[in-house]
């Protein structure tokens, strides 16, 4: 099928995926961290205190995700999507008017839960379930929402903050989320109900089984993958969370720093598309073990760079893994564990990822307060990803032997009731 025909036949569902990934921005670290300087000044917080608040709220959202994420196995996206968007709108509005430091952990929890947690989870589970033969392609297209937000929102927001109060920008985010809710419901007026998906229509995983979450947690592959889930989440989050501090360490203006984001996004998009097409052809078993290798070079570059062009190279390496991370892991869980209970399994994965995003900023913020420089920390991060790559090579190599030789499944192009 030609790409134009594919996009036309699946337009409502791909559009919803891209919308949800873009609208998750208000709960993503790269968005929240833009306001880090203003929030710290407004509430009199140190790097460690702000990192601790962020960690507390994010960890709470990770715990709730374990339960809430499994709702995607029971309810339609057209029901969950508008509900989550409404919750995000309320939270963004509360961020604009909040004057109490004790409320910050609650608001961070809600931003992370609705944005990074549920909106991202709903989008990737929907793509994994609605599409089988072209799962990688669908995930790549839906992930354009992430890329678009990362490319343009930071520069737009930093520029807008020079013209208006930062609180007003949270009100804009609230309005966008609220207006998007009915659009999602309209686009999915013919959405298939997850509960109506028979096992015969779901792809199977290892040993030809439809794996449940309890079975997945008892399998060694899941625990081999945990460090790879935590790593990008923790340290990408830490990098963007402390972007204001990092720019100061490097001696460059914040606006110049965020001007490198399009480089990050360009590589993200290129690798995201390439990885999506490659995994449909080769499967995730051959690709997954190596997708975090660029992170080694990214953090080595950030630690050792002495000029702005070296930083640009670091952003390029970071974008490579970010692009692959948008498609490969989401398809990996469906390929190895099947799609019958993918919502519950991905909910646990998402909880681990959110936990990582809580650990990263909190841990690095405390270390900064203790006098351990961000550049020194990044050297340790590079070594971490060397170890993670070796662990994935071993774990996936063993588990791939249990994959079925062929999975008889049909791509869902136009879901019906």
C-alpha cells in the first residue's frame, strides 16, 4: 500500500495518536523545566528542593499509573482521551494561579500523570493495538507529536516569557487541552472497543502466548529491560530539567541553548521514521539491544564539550536514541508479550519509566547541591548506558529464541463497532 493511501485510510486514528503525543507536552519535563527558574524564584527553592518536589510528584504518578494504565484494556480511547485532557486543562489552570509551595508536589503529580503518563500511554497502546502489520510505521507517525512539541515549544515559550508572565502560558496550555477533548471524541466516533478484540485478532508473543502482566513480571526478560526503561527516562529528564543550570555552567544564554532543540528534533524524526520502517521489516529483537548506544556519546559530549558546536553534536546523539525510543520499545513489548493484555503490561512499563523520570531530576539536583558538578555526573551516565547495552544484548538474545516464527494477524485499518 502506498503511503498516501495508508495515511488516508487511517487518518483519524493516526491523527489522534499524534495529537495525544503532542498534547502530552504540558506534562513532559522539557516543558515544565522551561519554567524552572521562575518557579524556584517564586517559591524560594534551591536546585535540590525543586528537584525533590519534582521527584515526589513524579513518583506518586508512577504508582498510580500501575492501576490507571490498565484502563486502556477496558475502555475506548474516545472515553479516556477527553477525560485525561480535561484533567490536564484543570491542572494547567491551577499551575497558573498557585501561590502555595505545598501545592507544587500535587500539581507536579497531576501534570506528570495526565501528560507524561496517561496521554503517552493511551497513544502508544492504541497504536500497538490498532495496527499490527504496520505497527512500527503507525508508532512513528503518532510520535511526530512528541517531535513537533520538542522542536518548537521550548523556543516559543522562552520567547513568549519575555513578553508576558509565565503564568499566562499555563493558561494557554489549559485552553488548548480543553479545546482538544471534543476533537478527540469526534475523530474516534467509530473506534473499536478494546474489550471486543478477540484473541484471534491479537498478535501473540513469546511461546505463542498472550502474556498477562503477572506472567510478564515473572519472566527474566522484563527485569533485564528495566535498566533500559529507567535510563533514558531518568537522564534525558535530568538533562532537560536542569537545562537552565547546565546553560549557566557552559556559559551560554538559555535562548541559545534551546535553539539547539531543532537539531535534537531533526535527528529524532529521522531516526524515528527509520526505526519504524526497520522494525516492520526486521523486528525489534535485532534492533533493540543497540538503540541506546548514542546515549553514551551524547553524555560524553555534554560532559566534555567546551564550545556550542560540540553541544550541537551532543543534541544530535541524544536525538538518535530519542527517535528510536519513540517506536522500538513500544513495539518490543507487543512483539514479545502479545497485544491481548498490552495495556496492563505497558502500564507497568510506563510506571517504571515515570519512576525513572522522578529519580533523575531529584538525584542530580541533590548531587549539584552537594558540589558534584553536572558535567562530572554526565560521565557516570555515559558508563551507565554502556552497561545497559550489554544487558539488553544478553537478555533479548536469549528471549528471542521463544518468539513465534510467524504471527498470523491482520492490520486494523478501519475499526468498526
